[in-house]
């Protein structure tokens, strides 16, 4: 059945960033887009986590809300830029403490949780390569993507590890560390508690490395739901 178009009868209270799509496309240039990026202090290159988080802290917006997450029970959790900067620095320092550095693959197998953002941005802050996996994948797709992606670190929960990874864990030749979010690491030999590692890590990252313009920070594995 046809649905009636919902039309807005009042202007938005906050001006949208994209008012005229066609005009934005016509006026777009990579040079102008690059000029909007701050870059690392001292002209040391670009870092996505710096652009997304740290520069807002440096410009006086540490107490502004960066993320607002609504749980299944309708509970609301807000995270400021300052809190996100500290947690992502902690995770980057966790990786460095494990000897995981520039270009190393960090795989996430997580649901929609706050820790996911910490891991994603912390990986990018450490100039690693992020490989996000859909938590609804079965064991075979997870194994295949981790193998093809040369996974070196896996961040997941105890439940997802048991159901999706444990049976074929030893077959992942490049995997060095499994970091468990939340409880359960003590029941899974060969894994580490991310909460414990984070508690012991510094919340400031010294001398973040720069990212060359052609460095690929994210590896995405295409999903096919059917068809030839």
C-alpha cells in the first residue's frame, strides 16, 4: 500500500550539515576536505582517532558528549570526549604493551557496546588495522575472515568466543592474543581480560605515530547473503 510522505512543516532547531546534496557534490574537492582536518601536532601526519576525539578535547570540548548509547532496557549512557580520549589511549597502550603496533590487525567480534568504540578508536590511535566482524556470523565465516585478514589480536566476549571461535582457535596461525571484554577470561585458557589490562594502562598516549596518506587503517570483509 502507498504511504503518505511525511513533510516537515518547521525548520530544524539545529542547522543540518548537508543542506543541498547536489550543491555539495558540485563544490566538493579533496583539497577542501583535507583543509578541514587538523592533523597531528607538529605536522606529523594524520590519525583518525585524533580527528574524531582528541582534537575536540584540545579545543576545550572535553566535557561535551561524544557518544550517547541507549540500552535494550532504555537505559542511557553518555560518554564525553574527555572520557573517550582517555579510554582509547588506555587501549592503545594495552596494544603497545603487548607488542602490537603499526599495521598489525586487530579484529573485533562484539555487539553494540561502549567497549566497541574504545577498541575501534584505540586501534586507530595506535595505527593498527581494524577488522570489524559482524557478531551474528557463524564460526566458519569468522574463521575465514580472521584467516584471510591475518588476525593478530581478537577482542570479543567470553560467550562469543565460546560459540564462534574456541573450536578452531588453534587453527588461526597468526593470532597472538584474545582479549575478553567483561567477565569470563579466567575460565578460558589462553585469553586475557581486557578490563584488567585497561585498569593497568596509562590513560595518556605519548608520541602517537603518524599515518601515511596511503596507509589503510580499516579492513572490511564483504558479506554476501545469497546469489551466485
